[in-house]
C-alpha cells in the first residue's frame, strides 16, 4: 500500500501556515512591463493629431484604422496594409464580432448565415485559450476538442473531421507560442491546414496570432505567411488573422487588428460600417509615435523579454527540481504560458489544495471547451505578473500541491 | 402656366459657375470645437495611470469602465453609477451590440432570442437618425416608420401598433434635440412611452441620449429620468440608455456609455464578458482628468455652444430670408441638426441640383428607414463643421436649389 509521505503532508501544512496570497491565474503583463510604455501616457501630445496624409484624427472617419500603424503591424505580421484593419482596442471583440457576422450574415463565398447551420461547430485544439471557448459558448457554436499529440497538431483527426462534417465551419488556433502550451505551428502544419479539403466550403481558421512578436529566445520562431499559403492552396479566404498590442503596450489601452483576404476584409469592412463610424485613431497615433516603426516594436519587445525570461526560467527551474520524473511541462520559446501536465486526475485536486494555501492558479479545465479536461491533468501557469519572489513561492507551493494530489490519488487507487 | 423664373435660372447658373466645393453632409464637430479638447492629447501624462481606488488602469480588467467617469456622466444623465457602464469609445457599437445580444440570446424577461421572432420589428419615429436605421437593416430587423406630428410623437399610432403586434420588439428614440429635427420629448411623452401596454413583454426603447448636454440656449431642455419613470410605470427594463462624448471631446477618441435597469445591466455585463476583458480605461482616465467633474463638462459644453450658436443662427437667418412662406424648418434648442421641409417631391431634386453646384448635403431619404422619404421633402442640415463663410455660401446655394426644384415641380404639375 502506498502511504502519503509524511514529509509532503508536513510541507503542505507549512505551506498553508505561511498564509500566502498569490494570484497566478491570468497572463497579465507585470507593472514593470507596463512601465516600459509609460511614455505613451503623454502621447501624442497637444497639437499632434494628424496622420501622414494630414487627416484630423480627432474627428469621425477613417473606419479602417490609421494606415501608418497598420503598416507597422503589417510588416511584423507579413500582411499588406490594405489587408490589415485596426478596428478596436483589443483583438478579442474583433474575434467575437467576426463570428457574430458569420452567424448573422454568413461569410464570403458561403452558403448563408451560420445561425441556420444545424449544430454549427468549431474545432478546438486542446489545451487552448479559454476566452476563445467562451466566445463559442456564448454564441452557441458547438466545440469539438482535438488534443495536441506529442509532436504537434493531430492533423489526421482534424483532416478527417473537417472532410466529413459540413457543420464544422471553423477552427481556433494560436499559431505562435500558443496559449497555454507555447507550441508554434510548423510550416508543414500551416500548409496542411490551409490546403485540407473541407466539407463546408466556407470553413474559416480563426488565426489568433497574439504572440507574434513575443519571443523569449535569440532565435525567434518565424511568422508564417498564412494568407499567402492559403491563397497558394486555393483557399485565400480560409484564415482570418488577429493580433493585438495588449501585451506590447498597455493591456487596457492598446490596438486590435484583423487581417485577411481581400474578400474577407471587404466583408468585415461592410459589417463594421453598420456598427461604427471609426475606431479610436488618436490611440493608434499614440502607438505610431511611441513605436516609430516596426524596428521600434522589435526593440521594445526585447525589453519585455528581458523582464519575462527570468520569470519563465524561475518556473522551469522549480518544476525541474520538484517534479522531474513525476510530471511534464512545456518549455516555451515565447508567449505567456507554461502548460503543466500534472498527471491523470491530479489537476483539480492540486489546484484546490493550492487555493487552500492562498495560491490561485487558472481553474482546472479552463484550457478546454466547456471546462472539461478529460484527463484532469492540465494546469496553466502564467509566469508574467507576480514578482520573482512571489512567483517562486507560488510555483514551489503548487509543486507541493501537485505531489500531494498525486500521492492521494495513488493511495486511493490501491 | 407657371414659368420657371429667369431670375432663379440665372442665380443657379451663377451658383454652378462659382465652382463651390462644400460638404454639409455629416454632423461633425468643427476643428475649432475639437481644439477645445486639445489639452487631452497629452493626458493623463507619464506616471498617471491609477484610478481613485488605486487600480492600475494600464492592465486588463475593470470591465464596467472607470467608476469616476461613470459617476460624472451618471450625474449629467441622472443615472446611478452602477447602472451606467462605459464600454467602448463611441455609443453606436454599443447599440449594435445590444441588438446583437437581443437577437442571439434574447433580453431579460423575454421569451427567447429575437432571431426566432418572425418579422422582428422596430418602430422608427421619422425623420430620424440614419445610423440607427442602418443597424436595423444590417441585422435584419424590420423598420416601421412613424412620422412625427406637428406637435411631437404620434403617440396614438405608436400605442396602437405596439399594443397589437408582438413582432414589434422595440423603438428608436433620440430623446433630446433629436437628429435631425431638434425635437425634445416632453415628460408626458416619456411617461406614455414607458407606460403603454405592449403585445411583446420584452419591448425595448433604444434611448439614444446623444445630445443630453449639447444645449444651444440659456434655458436647456431637461434630462428626463426615463429609468425612474419606467420603473414607476412597472416597466423598469423597457429603456436602454446610450450616451457618448463624441461631440463633447473627440469624435475619434471618446467614450460610449450604456445605462439601464439592474436586470438590463447584468445582461449587458454578461454578454460583454464573453467578448472583452475590458474597455480602454486609460482613455476614460484621460476624460476624468480633463473634465474634473460634471460641472467641468457643463463648462466645456458652454464653449461648444459659443462656437455652434452662430452657425445655427446663420442657417436660420438665410432660411428665413430665402424660403419664408415656401418651406418650413425646425429651430433646435440644442443638438447638431436642422430639418428642412422643402415641400412634397422637392428634396431629391434640390439635393441633386446642389451636388451639381458643388454643395453636398445629406442624401435625400437618409433620415428615413430604407432611405424612403414618402413625401420626398426632408433635407437634413448639419451646421457644425464648415466655416461660417462656407456654411453661408452652402445654405444660400441650397436655398436657390430648393426654390428651383419647387418651381420645376410646379411647372411639371401643370
């Protein structure tokens, strides 16, 4: 019979006794990261309100967003300026709105509004981003989870599902430094996604490139030209690209972008024209003044990396010390998250034990549609926000909870 | 037989020969008005990013919007802070989003999603705001025009329609200084609207109080407490209030608000939680720093009035000189528009003649659902944007076109 180690029980009791109060739930930039953009708080400055063409940005108009800012982000994403719109202060409402438009009016070259599709569904590679899943749930789009394999996307399953089920109209993906695994799609995977036959002619990939410039190494993963590859594969309208400056400048005052084929852009422009006279172009000018150019964004992101890298290293080091051989985890080359596989049936209990000890981590199941982690093993770790000391204390405490939950489970199984 | 006056023909030929290029189409603030808020361009300023509670506004969170700004606008609108949310940079997307939510999920205490209602319809007092009608058209909500009478709303028709037709789920209104007539609802009218029996239990009034603080007289029309009157009448959820700073600070960088009963606010909050992590709170802080308090808004609006009043006076004076006895028009006490009734069958032709002479005014029919002005008589005048000289030249030229169109029509009728 396996006993629960007295050492672990003691360690956990000591952890609870410390009375910690740590919040590791969300991928929020830290105050030090936000300080990097403080100069923006006084921009553009009195008297500065015109774009390069001389347009007065204080007034209505300019529904596509500021061309200069779209050019900067377009250069970083490999998307022509006229195929990239800057429409809101974050990207999540843009994703929501694109799906609303698809439901209410249908997408270009489709067979009508998706709301008329019986059981309209999306594929969700898992673990994935909880807010993508929340949008689908709110809009009544059924989600089909497709677990990542050890080597990446489960393309065989994805291909088979989309080829045979016309109710599947789309798929979520975070192509670079994915939330929460940190995985970046390979060129081969992207080619497969844009080329695969689909039962629904109007299949769309929601391409949330949230971390395109959020590298953590000297050897960044490349931005793959998904629009170009899709056009070459004969499916130019399949991907719709999203990006944002929320984790570049201010999460509460950035810019959200949407990119796509000319047909998708015309469709988005038409939908938006009924709902707004234009985005906040002054905030976009503020970003142009702050960045200068695309190289300015890259230089700015290097400062973020300098702050983030030690946080990620600290987490990985503690995981290595405490959980080597009894759990596995991802080693991201960018982005905001580490995904910890704590073992079957362990996540919920470990997270509950951690909460009891004052350590809040993302809810068990959150990276899965409907909050359902079938193996109950995934814990999403968000290293960015806490101070280094708090982060170390929190992750170390969480490891104690994972070990205790594993032992409890082993004991119960005998 | 009526001849077309040689004088008028000559006057029009001279007008065309002047080669004007004037745009009187939209109710945009003028550059001088925008200059009033230029100090905002440098706000909040480096180091200023916390609200009164100490929250870091540079980060995610605060989905309801900044409490201090909601308190300021709430004081002006007579709405408690917790019933007024600041969710976007303008109000039009909020109106669109509320209707999207109603279509997709239904409203509180309703009988389900409006998309399931056969022929779901809205009442539209006319002439009204073209962008309200564009939202309905884009979302597939049928519009029923109800012309204003000489004394105000046609309450008999409105009451009869909503009492008998359960497909009518709502109504648009601009309660103060309406676009384009300048009409403000009376307390009696508001009481009638919130009290009237409706066949649909979930009837909603889209209460677009766009011009609540946009007075042009020393004796401002009052903000009527529609939420209080609706609650007293037993229909607390009927009105949903919208407001915006687009014509207070910057049209391209303001704040949009939505207010309502606790049930409506909870419903809106839930819908928004799936689509965003929070609005641009830094832009809201910028507004708080600029206004100071509600009195600061009132003082700021007095400066707008000083710029706008001469514009309105110039238009009214020219109309009086040129069209007295042959046309009628409204004399607004606030807001952004004058509505000219040019006579049956005259508007389209007069606007075309004006365009030929380089004077662009709002398209004929725009203030009506589906662009259909049954009498073809309404021309919306927007005095705010042009310089006083351009405005005088444009309105004088337009009067020539109206007179010529009237004479052409009289001649054709014989």
